[in-house]
C-alpha cells in the first residue's frame, strides 16, 4: 500500500440539532446522526425529516461532512417501512450513510442512493480479508471492530487501501462489538434495533437456588457492583500512534450525552489531531486535554479494551468521575455584549461564579470565569435559573458566541487518568 500521510478526520456525535451545531463549531470534520427510524440510538432525540434537511444544509455551508445512520439490524417485517423511509431521504445530499445489516446495503442501492456507504463497527470487521469483502460489496469506509488492536491495524493497513475508522473516545460495550441481547432478554427492547436499556450498567447480586430472596452482594469495589459494565475509552495519549498506523478517521461516541460533552470532547480531539505531527507541542498540551476530558461525566478511562482490568488486581477501583456540572449554553445575543439568551440545564443563581468554555482557536484558550449579575425570565428579574428553560442572563464581562457554561472548575476536584 502507498504511504499514509493524510491527517485523520474527527467524527463527532450529534444526537440533536443543538449538539450538531456545537460539534461543528467546536472543530468536528464530520458529524454522524440519525433520523427517527433504523439507527442504533432510538432513545435520543434524533432528527425529523425537516431537521435532517436543515442539518445537512448547515453541514454543507460549514464544510463539514454529514454522515447519516441506517445502522439498525432489520427484520423481515421492517422491509416495507425501510423502503418507504429510503425513498424519503434519497435526495438529501449526505456525505455518506452508515449501515450494519448487509440487507440495508442492498436496499440503499435499490433505492437509487449513490452516496458513499460506511460500515458500522457492529459488523466486527477484524481483518483485511473482511475489509476486501466489504470493499468489493461497495463499502468505502470501514469502522473497525473495537476489539482490533493497534498492532493489527498496522498490519491491516499494509494490505488494504479502504478508508479505516476507529472509535477514539466514549462508552464501550461489554458485548462483542456492541451486539448485545441483555436488553431484549430483560425488557423486550432490542439493542440491535436502537432500543438498548443498558442492563450492563445495572447492579446485580447472587442468589443461592435454595434460599430465594437471600441476595448476596457482589463486591467489585466500594462504589458499586456493576460487574458487566466496562470502562470508557480514551485514546487521547495514543492518537499519534493510531495515526501512524494508518487510521483515516477517529470517532467520538456519545449521541445520547450532553451538548457540553459533545463540544468539549470535540475541541480536545480536534486540537490534538492538529498537533499530531508536532510531538513536542503535543506532549505539552496533553495535560490540558486530559484535564478537560476528566471534566466530562464518564466512567474510569481505559486505553486497552482487552486488558482494562489488568492494572486493578489487588487495588481499589478508581471512582467514576462526575466531571463539571453542565449549566447551559449560548443560544442568542442579548441587549449588549455582557448579556445573552441561555438554555439552562442545571440551576445557578445571581452572584455565583461560573465558567465558560469556547472553541479552541490557534494557540488561544478563551475559557474564563464569569460572575452572574442578573437573570431575567419573560422580563422579570429572578434570583435563580432553573433547568429546562431559556433565560436572559447578564454577566460581569463580555460573552461570546458558542459559550458553554459549567460549574467553575476552581471548586471541582479533578482526576486525570494515566
């Protein structure tokens, strides 16, 4: 294969239109999102047909790629609905669509959709023969199985010229490549059709068969007994190695997470990717990136899906980090530069000091703290902003577009994972 020197792209999650906009403004090269049907996150807001068209138009104007998800596994009884759905979206100029089910690939082409097709990690692509198979079937990019090692990626790249993508950050699944039956078994909601209830995060106990009701706790650590729950992936430190191995795109998991999560993870990985060719500056910036990733809600991080518990033998588990408290985000300017309309997600009051984060531009970090001077709702001054509403808020200094607010990190104890 020819040398692989292209800077990898960053693919960010967009669970709704607000998350998509912030992902774009905070540095994504591409965003992935789904409609109301046939994608693997039925529990998120997703996009109506009108929203889909608006989202793609926004991406085109912003020169960001729009990747549309059709990655649910389809049953025989779904086929008529799938065909109808594809006929509705066939004229929308997506950069690519993503599938898992080979049947969906056939239906996409039969519908006359000529958009490039990406293959989901759900198909567990682990070797170069599988990649050759899918490329011959018309797939242009493969999202490799999360179980593929860095050494295997290097060997795969030597033998194929298809585009390769990997997950770089976010939740992992205890089941192989995410194909889990626990949710369907316990609740009747099928994870492979986007309806996962996350039973791997539930707490479990042992019951001896002759002593029904006598539950014995499974002691994993002092903070819980989620024996099926995996850590979260965080490859920020290893980005240069994965880029050298020949990865074309890095994907952040998290369509069901907050605007704050989407924006902060996107800006961190976007800046990191811009510096992978400069090892000295990359190393200098790494502590800042690790600190910021510690300030989004997550389970303990791992760099190794296979050996995530290896270093914990005989040790207490690291507690899950809650991260900074997400307060809200900029939606429009107010009467002057210190006043904005803000969508609030957690309460805060007049007189409090809160922090805003901004997109990273060049070498400039514009994050700063503000004091809340006044809160208005429908023209009335009030002492506290409540979650779920929009308010006119005045601060003690100018606020810029795309600000996202969190509880001041001065008061937050952070833990940076090695």
